[in-house]
């Protein structure tokens, strides 16, 4: 009889997640301090670690700054708009300057 439950179904188990505070920049600073203390700054290995750490910090900074990408996209779109506008203006000027030549070509070719 215990296996036949039609009206009282078991409730799903809950996952109890208690988030902890995590400061990524603080952890990164601790790692840099620890690596600087362990390695000699004037050796070749110390220079390699400083260079690779700089690359990592720059790439993580790009991800950390959410507005940076949108700012760059806006600048790129504006630049593209200016380039297209300039190309249209140059094309219009070339077309109007050579309109007589084009009109003569059409008359000779098609008899208009």
C-alpha cells in the first residue's frame, strides 16, 4: 500500500546553495604579490611571469569592463557610417562631373 500514492506525490528535493563573496580583483592581486615574492624580478623566469601576467590582466580587464565592448562597437559603427557617407559623396561628385561624358556614350551606343 505504501507504493500506491495517487494524490500525494513526493516533493522535489531542493538544492541549498549558499553563495560566498568572491572578489576577483583581490584574488588576482594576491596571486601577483605571491608570484612576485617567489620569483626573482631580474631573472629570465621572473620576466616571463611578468609578461604573461600582463597579458592575462589585459584580457581579463576586457571581460571585466562590460561597457568597453559596447563603446568600441559604437565607435566602429560611427566610423563605418562616415566612410560610407564619404564614398557616396565622392561617387556623386564623379557622376555629376562626368555626366556629359556618360550622356554622350549612351547616345553613341544606344541612340538615345
